[in-house]
């Protein structure tokens, strides 16, 4: 790909190729991309007009060198012209907003990006707007967590302030478990960006099924384009073990849900951008769980593309340029993913996956780790997956059955780790 007179669109971070290449391919089809990442481009080369390297700040987790990043963005704008900036990488959400602000481009405001990254700020913004969400408190110590949980009432959810993918999140049924849950959330937070280190949110446990909604905001108008129905693993953790996207999901046009999503984005401050919002349908109606300032993970946008033909990579570029994205589906079907987990903490010996068609509707099955890799389950680790399967069907129930059948054909040979935690106790 070569540059053109219309300028480039900046992309911050590219991610893991098997999970993210389809997004870069779709984005590149919309126009020239300039990648800013923490290492030189390799597999990304066919999709970019050029690239720059900005290294993370030493000792600051995943934080970029913001001053260096802004200087690089200024230089690219002078030489090539920049028409937009986007990311699908959670740790780069705030940095992307700062670049958009610096270059006077459409995007999440810095305040809105912080409101998405920092779960405590999300909660406060939604509270101030009077929107339905769990009762919550911010705790910086285990004693504060215990007091907050007693005030809210058990069971409660304990989560880090700035992590994604349900890392460090757990349900606590009574006072006997609150200290351990707080310490786990607090510890998990310290593996992320420095500004979110320490402490935890203590939240009311909301009943009901959970969905996620990928949507676009242009000039303040919110438009959903994919709805994914989550399958969660065994409590007390919130491990997401699968998702189903129905291209004809009636929730896409549900007026109550659309109004809630619009109001939530206005409250947080997101006039432009792509978001991934998590909603629970409680006995009292839909409740906002989180608003994230990027596309969904777990290949949810890929499922959406298979289910509708709508290209999420193209949407990223359209919104980055400040344009309303084209969201008309060319077909509508159900597509789901199921992640496979070992029965215990394991060292992988061999993974065998079924071929497409081995189960009706099975279109993909892939290992997620190499032979010899270690895979650990919550609470020792999160996202401890060794393979996934993707199936299609005409309806969600059939899709779910096919995913179960396909996952049962994944074979894992492993050696048990039989580890103890740092205190010498088995988890």
C-alpha cells in the first residue's frame, strides 16, 4: 500500500495477528494506514503505508511515552497529513484520544476515554446522569472493601478499576471471602496501567443474562452494529467462555436499549468513537455494567462480520474520519464462538481440533497455545484457554448446541501442574 494525497489514518497498536489481522485488512481497504506500535512492523506490512515505533515508558506497565507519541503524530501530520486516528487496543484508548485532541480530529475526548478506562469514573458518570447501574463503592484497602460490601449487601462483585476481559473479577457471597477477593483485584490492577494501580470496585451483583454491544458514535449519535450474548464460566469468576452474535437480533432496534446506550455515551462524554458496552438484563430492566472505548475482544467483531457482512475494520476508519459508517447487512445469520479450557492447571502436550464440517455449522477450530505452554485457571490466572471453535446456524439455540458438540471434539493431552499458591495452599 502507498500513501496518497488525502492523508493517512493513524492506527495505535496492532495486537496479536490471529486475533486482529481481519481488522487491519478491513481498515486498510478504506484507505492508507500509518501504524504506531511498540515494535517494527512485520505481518502488518501489507496493510500500511508506513509505521513508527514508540516504546512504552519504562516501569509504567503498558503506558506509552505520551510526549514521544504526540511528537511522532505531529511529524506524520506535517509530512503525510492525518485524517483520523483509531485503536482497538484497550491500553491505547487514552493515548488515541490524546492524539485525536492534539491533531483536532474526531475521536473520544480525553475525559471520555478516561471514563471508559477507569471503571470508577464510569460508575460516577452514570450515577450523576441517573442511569441504571449497580450500587458501588471504591475501596483502597481490604477494610474499606469489607465495609462497602456490608453496606451494599452480599453477594457483591469485586473488580479492578482499569482491567479488561474480566481479569481479577469475582463474586463474593459473604464476609469470609471479601479480603481474598479484594487482594486479588488489587493485585490484578498492578499488572495494568500505572494510573489504575491499587484498590478495587465493590459492586452490587446484578441478576440476569448479559450482552455486549459494539457501537459507533458520530457527532454524538450512537448506532449499535453487533450484539453478542455472553456465556460465562462457573462462579465465582466472570470468565467469558463464549459468545453468540445473531445478525437479526431484535435488540439492535430495541427502543429502550437504544435510549439507554445513547444516554450512557452522553454521560461519559463520547461524541465520536467506537465502544463496547456490557449490559445485564436484570429483573428491573437493562443495567449498564461497563462502557469500553474500543471494539470488543474475544473475536466478537469477527463473529459480527460473519453474521452480517458488516466489516468492523471499515467502521473503525469511517468513524476515525468523522463519517457515519455503513451498517447495512448483506446477510443475517447466527455465529458463535466457544473457548476450551483444561480441566485443571496444565502444561500442554498436544491439542487436536476438528476440521470444518465435522459438526454441522463448524467453520473454524484453532489451538490458542503452543505445545509446552502452561495454561492456568482462575483464580491463579484468567483467559486460560487452549482452543476455540466457531459455528454458524439459523438461530441462537442451534448455534449453542453446535458449539457444544464442536468443543467436545477438541482433544487436549496435558500434564497437570499441581501447583500451590504463594502461601503453599492449593487454590
